[in-house]
């Protein structure tokens, strides 16, 4: 199982509100609890936590405003997120459970 949390679940973010941030933080905790409960049954539960990803939800000037604050100097792509989900669902991640993988170009270093 792969849950989708967010960069706003671990730090204050200028574009998110209290309810959204709280729900994403709760989902991260749920991921860890489910991982603990389901591991004996061979079920892995992880989460991904994307930062800004180039989708229609972002305003056109988001990348220009934020790129300089991201160590990789750009926002991510949907394909980069999908690649991590694919990895987590593969046998290559067979000993990985209860983790929340940040996909944010180093934005929260």
C-alpha cells in the first residue's frame, strides 16, 4: 500500500491551510501504524510526500517563485512521483515498510 501525504504534513507551507496540513500529517501517522499492524501479514505500507509537482493545480508562476529555494532549482514532475510509487510497489522495496519518502528536490533540507 502506498499513501500519498504531502510536504505540508511536516512543515508549515505558504500555500496550504490548517485542515489540509493536519490531514496529511495524520495520514503519515496512519501509514506507520498500519505498517506495524500489517507487517506480520506480509503487507507493506509506505507513503510518499511530494513537494511542488508540475501539475495543473499549481499557478503558472509557481516554479519561477520557488525554484531558487529548492536545492535542485526546479519543481518535480508527475513521472518522478510515479517512479517512486512504482519502486515501492515492486519487489525491490520488499523490506521497506512504514516509511514516508520525501519527493521535493531537497526543499526541506
